[in-house]
C-alpha cells in the first residue's frame, strides 16, 4: 500500500493493493475450539457469527456467560435471531458485561440507558465509525435490538480493524504505531444537533486524544483506532500530511475482506466489541422506517 500527497488535488492518491490478505480472527488463529452451550454459525472469515440455542431473556449461568465472552472475542460481533426481548431485558443483558453508558445526543428508548434509532426521518449512522471514541473511555461494546425492519435495505456492516492493521504496509505501521490522534464529537453530531445543544455538549465532551493503534485489552491484538466520524488529526503532524494519512487509514474499513454485512429480521439482537470493530448502518430504506434500540457498555481508556 502506498500513499502520495499531490498538493494540486483536494484528496490524496491512495492505493489499496489487490491480492491475498492476511485474515486472522485471533492471534495465532489456531484450530477452532468448539462451543458446547450454543450453536455458532460463522458469517465471515474473521468476524460475525450467528448464535442459536439460547434465550437472552434468561439470565445465563457462569459457564454460558464465559462461552459467550469467548465467542465475542473470537467473532467480534454476534447475532442472536428470534429473540423476544423487552427494552428492560435488553438493558439487563447489557449489564451482564459492565456498567452502561448514556448518550445524551440520542433519543431515549423504552427503558433507562436504552437509546432508540429511527424515531426521526434523518439517517446519520451511514458512516464508518466506532461508538463514542470522543470519550476518554469509549464504549466497550453495544447491544442492538431490531424493533422494526423496512421492506428492503437497512443492513448493517462491520469491519475488523485488527485485520485492517495487519494488512497495512510495514512503512505505514511504522509511522502510526506510536502516534496519537484527536477525537472530537463535533464532526459526528453537528449534522443533526442544533447549535445551542451542540455548544452545551461540546463543554461536556471536549476533544480527547487516543492512540492511532490500540491494543485490545483482552486479546492483545493491535487494532487500527481512527474513524472518519470522530478522528480529526494526528498530533504533531503537519495538517496536510495528517489529512492524507488519516484518509488512507479510514479507507481500510472499506475493504470487503475485512467486513461482514447483516440482513436484519425483527427481534434479532446484535452484540459487538466496539474495541475491535467499526460499523456502518446502510441508509437505503427510505421512505420506510427502520427502528432499533441500543445499550452501550462502558469501556476503558485505550492504550
């Protein structure tokens, strides 16, 4: 992969080379270890699996909780079709994984700590992003429950950012391994918040700095940790150079080999690792409605 900056152009020239890519679910990526308490159906090479044979509305045993955690770390986004959860049960499932974080930018759902997407006519999730990276301690994960599906469209895509990092050119990795970048809520939310509310929230959520390459605290994977929704600049770098490099890094989520795409049915629940992935909600279903509720699980400071 090569980057060149032509100062006569408004965007950098970026080459994403074709050919075989390194695709590992986990460090070492050894033989599959079976799951005993539910059925796992892989949907992608490194991420995405449907889980059947369990009811998320029933509190899990310690053994089931441990297997679900192992599946989350291995597959990064888990899909549970055919669930019949209330907002309160969805919240309870989220609490199994840690404290919940609230997001004052989003509409409230039918229970405390639950937010709702689809109450308004605007689509704003159709950009690659990881949730709440503008916080000092971004969300560890999210649990999304599909309430109403449109007659067509409305899929969600996820991208494996450890694979994105693994496949960067060695010269690019050398430039970013010790770099840090600014994350700011304004680019992600200015599109749909009025000026007064945006000003108030800027005081509450000032810009923060995170590593460009994050180490996953449980798997140890090196993970590309910048996104076009919230990352604005690489600290200490010339603005033009920073912009060119960020555009190259943002483009890695677009590689199909790093992605999984899911077609929703009502009642399906998705649980994903926000430390490992970016996601994109496809906005191709208007004028129909797509309604979902989400809880976010509080995380730790990236390192």
